[in-house]
C-alpha cells in the first residue's frame, strides 16, 4: 500500500469535542473516499458527472483539505492548475481534460478557443482552458499547504516555484482588472465571482442581450433539476458575455467597463465584488508570508493588502445594511442586494472593530439568521424577493462560504459562533453525502453528491483547531505567532 492510500485510510487524530469519535472517524474516511474517487492523477474534479474538469477556486479549496491526507498531492493540485496560467498572469477558471468528451460539459474547449482567441493574452498552446477567472484563493491555499509539511515543501522547492506565478496572478488582477479605477478588482462575468447565479447579478445582467437558446445546449440540466439551476434567460446572458469576451480576444481594457455598446462587449458587465476582493486581500497577506519564508520581507505586500482593505471599505461598505455590497462599475452604484459575499470580508484580520461587529450582527440577524433559524449561512438574503432555498446561489448554503466565515468569526474572537458553525458544517457535510450545497433551513442535500470541496473543507474543519490557528487564515497578517 502506498503512502497516499495509507493516509486516505488514516482516521483524524485528536478528540472532536462536538462529535463522537466514531462519527469523526467515519466523516474523515468518507471525505477521504470522495477526494480519492475524484482524483485524476494530477488534479481533482469537483464531481465526476456535473464538473468533469479542473476548476480554479475548487482546486484551491481542495488543496487546503488534501494537505491533511497527502501534502504532496495538495502541492501537485496547485502546480497542475498553475501550469495552465496565461502569459498575462490570469489563472483560468477551467483547465480542460482532453480525454473528456466535448459534450460532457458546456461551455466546452471548442467554445472558449483559448489557444487561438487568447493568443494575444498569452494563453497556453498545449492545454485548453476557459478565458475567464475565479476568486484568488490560491496564495492562501499555497501557504496552508506549505505549512502542512514544511520539510517536503522546502525539499521540493514548492514555494519558490509557485511564488512567481502567484505574484503574476495578483498583478493581473490589481492592474488589468481595476476597471473602476478605485483600486479593487472587477469581475467581467458572473462565473468569475464563483457565486454564479446570485441575485446580485440581476441588475447588471439586465443590460446584456442573451444569446439565442438554439445557439447552445446546457449540459448542466443533464445532472440537475431545472428548478435548482439558473434559468434559460440568465444562462443565455452568461453565454453572450463569454462569447463577446472571447471575440474581443479576452482583452481587459479599462474603458470596456463603461463604454461598451449596450448589451455587447466585455464592458456590458463589470462588478466589484466584496468576496472576490476579500480573498485577494487575504491572499496578498499570504503572499507576504510566502515571500518572508523565501527570504524577503513581505512588507510591501502587507501594505498593499491594507490599501486594498481601505478601498474595500470606501467603495463597498454600506453602513445602513451593516455589510458589504457589490458595486456595478458600469452603473456607478452599489447593488442593493444582500448576499453571503458581503459577509466574507469578515475573514480579513485588520478590519476595524466596528465593522466586524456590524458584520456579526448582520450574520446573526433576520437576513441570514445564523444560530437561530438557519443551520448554515444562506447564500442570499432570507427576506429578499429572489430568495429560493434550492436554486443555485439564490439561497442555498455552501460549505466553502461556511469555511470562510468560520475562520472570520474565529479571527475576530467570536469563538462560540465559530464553534457552532464548524459543528453544523461537519454534521451537514456528513449527513448530506458531501453535497454540493444544502437547504439552509433543513440541511437537505442539493446539487450533486460527493462534491470535492465539501469533503476537503470538512477534513480541514475536522482537524485540530490549534493547528489551524498557528498557520491558518487567523495568522495571514503577521508573524507574531510563528
């Protein structure tokens, strides 16, 4: 039996105070089984049926959990993704597996045409990818993976090899994607933010002329109920945005944010999102830690993260709602919708105390009801007109946002709330069969089963809290805890 197989079968160590040991062992074994079955040899698919390729932020979250099973496999996960990075620094949101049939997923490689349409942006010639991006969790993941086995990491030169790629990725976001001119990165497609079908996109998307339904075939409906997936109208708009971005050579000219023709061009959708930028800030702090590990000071990166935090507060904070909102760059206004994205900045270690208190009040208040009527944090406002407990990102609870908010609560001293959220996430991950997402009220499984980041993040939550606190998100800012 090789070392990876031994690690997969090994139960979690330590006592889990909120869960009997037999349940903890069972959860560990189940999560390890999911990650083993979804492993392709160089990376992990989110799920075998619905998502048969490598996804960008999925792989970052997966690596965070894999580090507890096999640090080598976790490093390989990130290295495989970074090997598909474009010359301009972007990390594509999908890296396609050439052995998967084209009709297994849409949009497929022949839609994106990355090696030809993306040539001017430096798309790789030997691997097919999409042309858009996803949230920048990667530097944070790389730091946590390194901390899982520093000896292996140093021996393989892991940080020295991934640091230049991660630095180029951040440069791309900070310069090419500052479409609003205020210092924050913009997304140019709802798929880039990761919360694909959020009601936060409804107003900006209304400007987009949808692609004709006959021009594409949705493979997602082969694996999920139509009432749980985006509508055909919204999907048509997603396809239009991606088509126009591709046909523009995947260019990110700043003037595209405000001067595209109505309904056409990459500029018809440009949004500054709080979660996307909070993860960029967290990863800037992590890059500073990586730089210091490699012998540099990291001071400039910490300073950049603080400037981004200031910009986040100035451009996206809404004191009346007590949370961060999306900014429609083209419309020049905040989008008046409450989503879990606006709570994710709780992850940041240097937010002003009055801001963190307001975020915690909102998290516990009637719009999200954590600790009262919801078992996990809903993806959208419980009182919002568009709330649906089962439709993709319009209400269901997801395990990656639970993981981020658990760390945010713990970072800011809300230990009891963090422990409660951690316990609920572990219980529901196990009872739902590691579902893609769940009904926030009942915990009913939704989407696909055996979802990789659900399994991976359950593993991370299962491991001892002191290990997390000494090297985890709580410590991304400074070095006073080693």
